[in-house]
């Protein structure tokens, strides 16, 4: 009996050891699998992140990191999509009949149905507030005739804005080869878009209702952009997320007559980052009038004029620029005009320019004009 008991104990001991080794092996295998999953997730997401904050009227970059890196941008793509639609369609109350190409698009959706009729304006709200990928396709086809032709418009617009690190292959931002932008370029796109009052109104809206017709239920588009609900002066613009792009955001706000836009690409805490960037801009910069249309920038002698012996020159517009609030930046206006002109002179023709420098760095040039025409002195010779 003692021998049998001893044998049984040894058997149980061997089983226990085998079971322990099996559990260790399984744990190790599961651990390796989890590491592989995490590694795989990292490989899908960009290894790079970038951010930037810009003043809208001047496109002055106020703070940034890795701002020129070419990165995927997910649904922040739709800022350019919306701008192109608004610029190319005069009547936003036009009715769109939803084509089959816009039905069942993967990702975020406003659940469009084949043959459904909905206005361009309502589709724009669905695009920017609810990030409808189906709305993006419907708008692209309605605007340009096909997605491919619309994408051409997107790239043409990027080129016209002088963007060097952007290329688009779709209107919604779903991951695709050669679909990318940079934090700087996206700031420029958003700045251009925010100068359009219709775009600005749409992206600042918290809720939009599309009334149902013929017994259909109404659609309620609540804006996904949390910045609008939590940040003082917030007025836009667009969230975005894909596994490849990570969390992306274009945020915008206006305080003390200064409109800024912040971009975060592939940041987990993208809302907080953009809030911090906009805080930095509003706290450290202020808008200063650097060109005054009511100020004379010089006087030019007129030769062979009928009665006028000289003309003063002015800018046709006021210009403002963001400068550091601590007064550390020196603003210098340098005027370049001729000593004299010979009549006649048409006031539509420029008579020189004023160059605005900040700390000896040229920031822009403004043309100067006389405020009246100059007639030539009558002569029989």
C-alpha cells in the first residue's frame, strides 16, 4: 500500500510539473501573441507625429513640431473636400440624388440610401459634423462628375495654395497609398477654408437637423468636435481617425480679433494638444495693424502735370499681422517709390510698394497707389 501511494504521488507530481510547464508555455505564447498584436498595431499607425498652430489671415506659423512630415490625416481630409464643394457649387440648396457609389461606404456614415434626395448643404453638414464618408463620395460625384475628377480638383487646389507635402487620392480620408499631408499644409488648407463664411458657419455648428420627408425620419447631426463644447472662442474644424493615421484634429478659435488654427496628427491626446497650442497662440501673440490705408506712405513729384505738382501714395487696404505680445518683435515699414512721375498717370497703376519687416525679416509687400488720376499738361508743341 505504501509503495502504491508513493507511485501515485510521483505520478501526480509529474502531472503537476507537466501542467505547470504547459501553463508557462501557454502564457509565453499568449504574451508573444499580444506583443505581435501591439507591434502590428504600431506598424499600421504612423511612427511619426506632428503638430502646428497658425494665424489664419497671415498664415504665420506660431509654433510647430515636425510640421513638414508627410503623414496620413484620416477625415481631416474633409476640410479640403468641403472647401472645394463650396467654391464650385454656387447654390448649396441644389438637390443631390444619391448614386450607388455613395451607398455603403466603409467607416463613419450618415447612412445615405440609393436614390435618396438631399441638398448639397445638408450633405456638407453630414460631412463635417458626422464625418460621413458616404456624404464625401456623393458630394465629390455631384461636384465633379466622378471621384477621380474631384480628386484632381483637390490636388489642383493644394498646388494653388503652394503646398509641398500634400497629395490626395480620395475625398474622405480613408487610408490609401499616396494620400497624405503635413501639419503645416493642413493648417494652410484650414486657414484658406476659414476665410469662407459658409465653411466657417458649417464647422462651428454644434447640431444640424435634416428634416425627413415623405414619412422618413429626420437626421440629427451632432458635431463630433469636442473643442466646440470645451474651448473658449472655438469655431471648428474637423476630427479624424484611422488605424494608420492615428488620432488627428484640426481645431480653430477666435479671441480678440485673432483667428488661429491648430493641427495635431497622430496624437492620442489630440484635443488637449490643440487646446494647448491655441492657448499658446492667444497668450503670446496679438494682431497689430502694420499697413494703414489712411496713412500716406510718401509724396512723389509730378512732371508735366496739368495742375497737380505732386501726389501722395497710399495702400488700398489695411493689413494686420500677428506679433509677439511682449513687444520683442520690431516692425519696420520700408517704402520704395520713385522720386517723380511724368503725367498722365492712371490711379489704377501702382506707384511703388511698402515692405513690412519684422526683426529685419521681410514678411510681405503691399502695393502703393495715388488716390486720383493725374492729367497731362496741355501743350501746342
